[in-house]
């Protein structure tokens, strides 16, 4: 077994290794792709399934990019987009500490719509290229017409992001 599979799969003597390996081959091709990308997986041995776990903070919209853009047009809301990746350690810090901060959530709910884009996802690649994302994390704050009001690059703590959100609301 490869070192990567050994990290993903817990030892399980009740399932033959060939069944587990056969079930993970498509996943290995589609989700893991790059050796450096961390993927949060759940393995249900009873069902024989492997799923990618969602780690998007509740603050962010789960709708598609096009549906999100349509909602902005309808509501006329300002919005911000957080560009992230599974392998980005500062992004994970922000997910756990900044985007769960009650003050950030309150200001976002009152003044913004928010979307998180994984630059390693198929659609995320094109969106990141469109906005010339070259480092992570990057947050872009937009007005309701889609003009960038402010670009924030690098790790932000709650107070720092809150200050920017309050300045541009």
C-alpha cells in the first residue's frame, strides 16, 4: 500500500485490501490529484463508500458561483470572497478562528454575502485566474456591481478582517 493510502485508510481486517483499493482508485484520481493536497475523507466500511467531508464554515454560501452571482444581482448586496485550498494552513486557521468569530458573522450577516472558493476545485481554478489570485488566503471585498473594493492577502485575525469589513460596508 502506498504511503498516501496508508494515511487515508485505517487498518481494517474485515475488508479485503483489494476491495478498499478498488473503491478508492476513482477518488485517488479525482480528489487527491496533487500529492500535496490534503483531503478530508470519511470511509463508511459498512456501506463501502468514501466521501469528501465539507469543511466550509457556516458563514459562507454553499450555492454555486453562478447562483451566488444571481443572488447578488437580485439583492444588490456587497459581498466578499475567500479564496482557499485544502493544503493552505493559514486558510485553516481562518476557517477555525476568524470565520467562526461572532463579530465577523454578525457584520457579514448584516452587510454582506460571503462565498468561499477552493482554488483546487475545477470552477475555483477559473475564478481564481479571473481575479489573479497568487497567494492564499486572499479575500476580495466587492460592491454590489462586482467592482473590487479591497484586496486582503495573507492570514487575517478576526479583528483585522472585522476592521476591513466595517470600513467597506
